[in-house]
């Protein structure tokens, strides 16, 4: 540890404190998860409308349709069809008020005058916000609400089936006819949707906000941001400003400003190692990465097209076999897989280098076995998704083999477990080399940090196994974000920093001391905000107000290191002149500069845009989330994975030359395409929806009438231009990688 003792103590201290917070409030998520009632009964007659079992079976039915890949629940999921929670709630409320209005005033709610409307809305508010759950977990509702619920249910059954009068609505929502073909399962499905709105409209016992902290925005029942929501939003902005200020002070006063005097070596040190057999086996990994990337882009283009032509692809009736929900599932699953593949490639390439330039026994075999395993998991998971959405997967097998319905963890549980085993096997292959490295003397602090991030990435994928098919959504969300959030806003950030620092110091471009200090310090910052920041995904998913407060405060701190990344980008960029041989590495380096840029803009700025509770209250599930997701996930980890692959390729194919023209065009097309899809389409649509969500409500901002306006439809069309530019860039990189892999094989 030596000189770095202080930094290590800080890092370990931060991890202990932040994971204690995550665990402590995690227990709160379990304890206070919105109840799934044992029964829902009609007050006057005692008729049982549904039981807990019915709701849980509805959850399973929903999962089998692709769940979050078709509309959303609590704002989590896909953006074209409505948010079912907000949509059902609004429909049921209007139906309920119509019934009451006919009874009292003899006219429909629409025809009622202002005073009458006020009376109706006050009555609705009272009826819906009051919590009637008793000690036996039985919820009692009025006969009128039961009727409103049944009527809303009929509409939903028709929508998920083949009701002809809803053909054009299904097209607007990019839903295929018979999204859930079995009528018996549609009967169950509606119970689950009803439950999600009961949760969103009913006040938590002893509080004046609903189980979802008043989400979704719905004026009829006064679902507006709570006082705490507003207060913690303001606090989080102040924390961000304070954090940035303190960081600049700390950097100015505490850091050692001595210029890094490192003299770059005459020759690239990495090329002085002889390539090992396991490194030579990595060509196919590079290929797999860009092949899955290519597939992902094509799926993305098709999904975007479905937002303008809901069921057809330029006239071809594609949705019968490959509906929106399936292609969107594949779009996201392949993103996770190719980015992971890029990281695995980088890790496997570096492992023998840290081991002194040699393979442990059988390493190449291990690398090949892992490759086959990845292929099996990918194909298995994708076929499972297909069968689920085609309705051909037996209901009882769906969760295990078909579609979990949970965004980013869509693959069946068996495939998820197999992927976890695959990652564990990768860890094993890495560990064999790393152990060897630690046995040799010298300063191993940076290596230790790199190793820790690798282990954490591997192990944390496993937290996605901690919920089951029938887990309460609130609990499921907690674990799902342990994977997605802790990966992208925690361990991936540390891995990216440590891996690049490690690579640049191995090349002799920066001193090991500088690289180690900077990596440890940034790891502290990333973890401090990132770990409890997980709760920014749980503001409105059935967790309590303190969870929201913790999420808002810590996630604001996440942005602090991101907004100053320009400095790091400049330092990386300056490396290109450090040694003549760096000319060979110009393109990987450019990709790493792009990583820093998008980390600042996509993660920092667009992440914070939707991050305060009051902003997310209105924005959850609008196109603004897509803005952030594309700019951050591709912008940061996409560019990083591609940069890694290009770098590795450069070494495992020593005779290869990057085609400068091709790389330049591709690099800029990727950046401009990404910027274009955001600036000309996703962001304007999102901001327009934002206005609708604040002024009218979430149900409308995601509703058919609003989204099908010509103006918004045109904005979705306009996206095609940037999508094509992006595709050209992506396939350009893929072409370069394929040429490198297949045309530059080293002579035997
Ligand atoms: C490189 C880092 C990051 C990546 C790759 C990333 C990626 C993502 C993705 C994929 C989503 C989900 C989108 C969806 O549901 O369709 C998301 C949601 C979100 N992210 Fe990030 N993100 C990053 C950093 C940040 C940062 C720094 C913040 C703010 C501090 C942030 C705030 C949010 C919020 C508030 C949501 C929406 C919450 C929700 O719907 O649960 N993200 N992010
Ligand atoms: Fe997050």
C-alpha cells in the first residue's frame, strides 16, 4: 500500500459507509413495499374481485408479453405504448366519475359544468386516495369503483387481444394483434395492472402521499410532487454545486501539481511481449463484439421505425413475427452483451501482460471455451425471448427460459444464471494471471484497484438473481438496479478509469504513481455518489420518502466528477504526441476521448436533467430518459468497448494498419449520428412531452392522441437521418475490425 495508504483507507471507508446505506434502506424497501392484497372485495356485496394469486398470475402474464418492453409500469420500460399505471388510473378515474355524474347529475363527466366537475373530482380524490386495506390485507372498494375497474379491464383485454375497434390504437402503440393471445391470461393480466394503479393512487398508511410518492402526475386525485420531493430536489442541486466547488478546491490545494515528467520509451512496451496463445485467440471476441453491435444497431433502427409505423416495416407486416417488444428486447440485450464482450476482450488481453507476458497453463483453451459459452447463452436467451413473445413458450416455463419482462434483465432466469457463470469463469481466467502478477514484487496498487473492479463487475451481475418471478415490483426494482446502476454508475466507471490508467502506464506514457493516485481518487468519488445514488431509480417504484431523499442527495454527487472530465480528456488526447509509435494508437485514443466527452454530456448533463425528484416526477418514462440512456450507455460504454477492441486488435494483429479515412469517417459519423438523434428528435420530443406531463398529466404525455400528432410523428421520422449516419459509422468500425481480424492473421 505504501504511499497510497490514505487513499485506500478513504476508498474502503466510503465503500463500507455507502453499502451500509444501500443495505439499510434496502431493508426499508422490503419492509415498506406496497402490499399485494390477499383479496380485493366489493364493499356492498362482499364479492371477491381478485385474490393475491390472481394478481401474481397477472404479473406472470405481463412478463410473458415482454413486460417492460411494451409500455411501462411505474414509468419503467418502453416509451411508445402508454405507461400502463398512468393510463389505467386515468381511464378508471374518468369512468368512475362518469358513473357518479350520471347518477347525481344525469350527464356524463364531460358534459358536467365546472361546479359539478369540482364535486366529482373531490369525490374521486377521496375515494381513491383512502386506504381501505385491513389487518388481513383485504382491500375493500365501492361497487362503483368495481364497475369502473371492470370497464377499464374490458378495454385492456380488447387491446391485448384482437378487438377490431382497437386496431389503430394497437398500431399507435406498436403492439401486435393478440399481444397476449390467451383470453384466460388476459383476465389475469388486468388484475396486475389494477394493482399497480391501486398502489399509485392509495395513500400509504400514516402518510399523505401514495405508495409511489404520488407518481404518476394526475390532477384529478391531486397526484402532485410531495413537499419532500420539492425540498430534496432543491437540496440536491445545492449539493451538486457544493460538490463541484469542493472538488476544484481539493484539486487545487491538495493535489500534487508536479508535471508528469515521464519519458515515453522508444518502443511501445506492450509490443515487446511476444503474443501469447490466449491473446491470439481473441480475434473472434473482437468479431463477436462488432457483430453484436451491428445486430443491435439494426434492431434499434427497426424499433425506431415502429414508432412511426407501429406494425409494419415499410409496408411489410413484420410485427406478426418480430413485434416492437421483441426487437426492443433484443436491442437492449445485445447492447449489454456486446459491451460486456468488449470488456471481456480487454481483460483477457491484459491478463497475460500483467502475468509477465505469459499464459497460465490452458489459458487459451479457457478463452475458447468461454467464447462458445457466450455464444450458447446469447442464442439461447434470444430464442427464449422470441418464443415468449410469440406466445409459444408454456406459461410455467416463461420466467425461467423465455422473458422475465424486466428491462436490461429480460433474458430467462436460466440464461441469466448461465451468463453469471460465464462471467464467473472469466473472473477465474483473469484471476489466474492476476495472482501470478501479485506474486512478483513492485508497486501493485493500480493492479489491485483494477482487479477489484473486475471482481465487482462479475459478482454484482449475480444480484439480479435475488428476486423471483413473483417478487413485489418494489423489491425486484431494488435488485435490478443493483445490477444496472451499480454497474454503469459504479464499477464500470472504476474499471474504465483503472483499465485506461493501467494501459497508459504500462505503455510508459504516464507514471505509475500519477496513474495510481488519480485512479484511486476518482474511484472514491465514483463510489461515494454512485452506491447510494442507486435509489434515484426508486423514487416512484413503491419505496418510502427517505429512500428518495438518499437517492436524490447522493446521485447529485455522482455528477461532480463527470462535469470536470474535460480535463482528463485533454490529458488522454495529449498522449498522442508523447511518442512516435502512438500514431498507431490514434484511433483507440480518440474513442477514449469520446468516452470522456459523453460521460460529461450524456451521463453528467443529461443524467442530471432527469435526476432531481421533481424533474423525474414529470419525466419518468418520457423520451428524455431515452436521451440520457443513449448518450450515456453508448456514449460512454459503447465508445469504451469499441476503443478497447480497436486497441486489442492493434496488438493481436501487429501487421494491421488502421485505414485513416475509414476510421475518421466512422468516428465522426458515430458521434454526429448520436448527437443528431438526440438533438433533432429524442430531446425535442421529450421536452414537448415534459410540458404535457406537467400541464395535463403523465397519461396524456404518453397517450395516443398526444403522441400521434403530426408534429411529433415528423420528429420521429426526422430521427431516421441521424440513425442512418450512426449506422454508417457503426458499420464502418465493424468493417475495420473485420478487416483487421480476418485479413491480417499473423503467419503461423
Ligand atoms: C455512464 C453512466 C451512465 C449510464 C450508462 C446510464 C444509463 C442509464 C440507463 C440505460 C437508464 C435507463 C433508461 C431506461 O429506463 O430506458 C438510465 C436511467 C437513469 N439515469 Fe442513468 N446512466 C449513467 C449515469 C447517470 C448519472 C450520472 C445520473 C445522474 C446523477 C443518471 C441518472 C439517471 C436517471 C435519473 C435515470 C432514470 C431513472 C429511472 O427511470 O429509473 N444516470 N441511465
Ligand atoms: Fe442510475
